[in-house]
C-alpha cells in the first residue's frame, strides 16, 4: 500500500497547515510519484481554500511501523 502524504495550507492563512494523505492499494512507488500532481490538483479542486506546500510518496506499511 502506497501513501501520498502532503502538507495542505490555508491560502488565506499560510501558517495554518496540516498533514493529509491519500492511500493507494494498486500502485507502485514510481506510479505514485508520476501520478501525484494530478491527484493533488483534484484534491485542491475539491478544497479551493488550500494550497499544497509539499508532498511525498511512501510505503504506508513502513510509515505505520514508525509511529
């Protein structure tokens, strides 16, 4: 399972940021990297008051073990 992790900040208050994520079960890390920008554009389209500050793809199982 691959997780697209991103930091979303309010456009009107750039200091108000939160970590968000989208989970994918049928993609490789490379496919996540290649498809991240369109997915993030869709997310911003559904959340117009936000901007994406940064993003990364990671193995969700590894991330769960680190917590």
